[in-house]
């Protein structure tokens, strides 16, 4: 995660003298209401809720407003009506702008429905405002052009579509939060809370962010979303011999097979097989085999109480420590943490914690 220089004037002003910063959250039709309301409540609470709970004088750090493209009410994905305070054209000052997701029906359609938003984002970015996007809302930032050449993340499910449509953006969809200059991105729907707390920490300091998190019963920002994504093993292709090898590996991933054996099975030279396999699937054979094993491991962690050492053996790894390290590389979290988050409720957190040290 890249950070801009520590001499950012807005950051320095906010951290040193407790300045109240103006935040505009854009409301879009068909989005998740939580992506807009959650950040608004996090920003509103910073410097206020903790102080109030402790009997101290509240010191709000953000002034938060909601704006829609035309100033009219919007309807969330679940049918909840949201009433903005103003239209985006009526915003007179903004230190920070946050764009949540719109209903996903293709980025071209979203951009067309919200055409006035794009020049508005460019204008405020050029004026020095910080701009943040969450989930598919990151697409509006990319469509406006302000993400060109910058690091960015988005929801893992639309990452490939965005990568194709916006090739100038340096996509890092495994990250939950990215920062590049004065542009921020959050990976998914509830990553809006991670991004909001990240911004509170950036502008108000660690202490204010921790107090905000504690008063709202939230964890401090997570860093990665790879543990949450379902990574497709291969993109669609028409290479029949390679498809047969994929099916073979899916049935025999525990034992695996050498490149030479796979190439012979595909009736190719090893060099040609590797080239064809990578061209068809987007992965090297070894990477594909690892992905199969990790997918099986995740299923076992989600749906049973098998010890982690036994899971390692079941998916093809004799060395449990190597399996743990590899699993963390693929998902960003340990097997025990994964089970604690996504496993059956029959497995208590204490059991998962003991497994970690086993």
C-alpha cells in the first residue's frame, strides 16, 4: 500500500490543529445503502462518539454531507430510499469525496447513467480534494481518468472486467485498501468501513481511529481481500487437450504429476505443453495445481473440524508448516484464521486459536 509524502497539507492541517474536514458522500441509485451510510457514520463518530461515551467534550473531526447526482432521492439495492442534502453541482467545498458502489450491470451502463459525476470528480480532484471509491464505485474513479497510472483495488469479482476496461490503472485486487497520492480505493461492500477507518487514521491520527473503532465495536482496517475471493481456476478456452489435463488434475491434485508426465498425457513436448497450458489457463501448471489444492483446503476448513495438519496431507502436502505458509500466501490469512472467519459455527474461536499453535 503506497502512501503519499508525509507533507500532505490537508493531512498536516487535520492532524495538528484538529481541523474539521468536509466530506461529501455521493449517493447512487441501486447501490448498497451500507456503503454510503457506514462511512458517513464512521466519519461522523470520529472525535465525537468516544468522547461522548467517556463524558468528555466532543470534538468532531469531519463535517459529512450526502449528495446525489441531481439532488433527488435515490433507491438502494434493497429498496431503501436515501435522501441527499444537495446535488453534486451545489457542493461548494470538499476535502474528501467518497463514491460508493452502484448496482452492477456493467461499467459502461453505470457511467452512462451517472455521466455528470465524471467531470465533477475530475474537477474536485484537480482542486486538490482527496477522492475515494469503494467496490464498483472505484469504476467511476477509473472512468473519470484520475486512476490512470495509480494503484487501485476493487471487488474481486469485477477486477478482471476493470483490468480490461482500464488497462492504465495498476490494479491490486488482492488488497482491501489502496492509497496512491490523494486517491483511495476500497475492495468490497463492507470494505467501506475499512477504508473509512483508514482515512480517519490518516487525517486524524492513530489514537482517534482506535477510539472510533472501539466505540463502534469495529476492528481496525483489514489489509487484504484474497481470503474472501473465489478465484476461478482458469478462464474459458477452447484448447481441448489442455482442458483434458485440467480435468485430470482436478481428479488427481493430491498426488499431482510431473510436467513430463502431463506433457506426455497431452501428447506434446514439455516446452510446448507449458506454453499451451499458460496461454489457455493463464497459469503455469504448478500454479494451477496449487490453486486446486488451496480450493480443496478452503472447503475442508469451511465444512469440518479436521486438524490443519491432516488437511495439509489430504490436499497433497506432507509438511504442515509449508502448507500453512503457502495457504497464507494465497489468502492473506492463516488456515486457522480462515476457519475462524468462514468455518462452521460448531468450531469455536478457542478451538481455532489452539489449532494455530498446534
